[in-house]
C-alpha cells in the first residue's frame, strides 16, 4: 500500500502538501498541484488511514457499537444468535452508509464508558445496556446514541440525545402466556436468566396474563437461572419432578429453551410428551432443534436496520421526534408445546 511520503516523492512535493490535498485543505496549494496529486492518488490506489482520522478533532466516519455482556456467556457473546445477527446487520448498514464500525464488548461497564470517551466517534449504538448505564453513557458523550434493547420502560426519561429500538416485551410475554393458557395450561413456569432487562419484562407480562385468568402466582411460577453451572443444573434437575403433570416452561430466550430441552431429554424427560417448552426470539436454530421450538418471533435484523437508520438521520442534522420504536412480535407455533389432555 502506497504511503503519503511515497506519493510526495513521486510528485516532487512535500508530504504535508499531499496530506493537505487528501484532507481538502487546498487553499495554499496550486490548482495544478491539486489536480496532479489527486490523479496520482487515484492511479496508485491510495487508501487513507481511517484510524488517524478517528483520533483527530475533525470529522470522523467511525461508529462504535458497544455491548454489555453478562457472566452467563462462558465462551463468547457473539455465539448467541441474537448478538451475532445484530452485529452483522449493524456492520452492513454502517458500511453501506460510508462509515466504519468499531465493536467493543465487555462485562465491565467502566471499560465501556472509557472506550466510548477515548475515541473520536460520529455516533454510538449501545446494545443491551441497563437504563441507568444507558443514561450514563448518554451523559458522558456529545454524539448521538441509539440503544437496542436497553431496557427502557418509558420514553419520558430519555436524555436529549438518546433514541431506542426495542420490543414491547411486557406485551409479548403476555401474548405467549395467553396462548399457553388458551391451549389448556394452568401450570406455567417462566424461566429466565436475569432479574432485569427484557427477560424480566417478558416474565412480568406472563405474570399479568396469569393473574387476568385467575391463575395463582403464589406457587412457583418464575425461575431465574443461576450463572454458576452446578447450581443451574440443580435448578434444571428440579424440573424433572414436573414430568407428566401438565406443565409448560416458557423460556424468555430461545437459547434457554435449547438448554432446558437438552437437559430434560438427556435425563429421560421427553419434550413435549412429559413437559412442554416454548421460547422467545425465533433464532435461526429454533426450527432445527428437536422438537422444533414454539416461540415468539422478533425481527432482530429490523432492529439493527432501524437503529442504524435513526443514527444516520441524527447525524444528518434531522430533528427526530420519535424517541422510541417498539417492533411487533409474532407467535410461531411448532412442535415443542403439546396441549394437555
């Protein structure tokens, strides 16, 4: 790859003159030299170093995508289809708009904040941050910030530069629970992996549906899985006693449903004959697992597209009135839920 210094030697000008032409600072460069240097840059396929541009105080075409992970990801966050799909769509949309994406994933929130402050970026897309931490990120930076699933319960408290793309998780959880109740189940256990965020909101929606149908929530109706494998397996083991008792397990993410189905089948509990299981997300593996998973479909790709669109509208100077976009969900009925006799 040719450098500015090599172009300067070819054209018999200083590297500073070449750099000025590259960055549009041509007031002190003759028209003839500008044309000659631009032609040389084209002929030699010069590629500017975007990292240097991103570190300067001037215009940057760098977008940072930050993801806050949890301890349940023992290997890699991008192994979860939700995150891998989101990242792929964001990269494609950002690249199509002529920008470059930096991806930063961390459990440590301070590291996320420091990284966002350390780089001169045009904008930020924040994925799965809590409301408190999303607000803090917005307060620290002076560029547009768009959130994906940052667990906002309302839009009134969004900071001025904050925008949000998500689902109506409470409504979606309620929709799934209503389907299970209408199918004939009264023994419903919601299984999630967090007490906050989308999992908690989906569980809250399911609980609301149970109450509306007069189904008691005083007995166990919600299991929050431990992050430690031994204790998690112990929780799964407790589900074996429910076999044959007309129970359905509503997992607030498909990944959890796959875990549950695998454990139950491995320990002699057949799904759905002994226990029914359903999920949430409709990730690419939902129709390939055994049995095929009944789940709530969300358009993950559309989330990424809308988040990118929002960010670039803001970067263009447009005043966007809508602070939050809630995407619809759709029930997908497959083979993992068997109506009780």
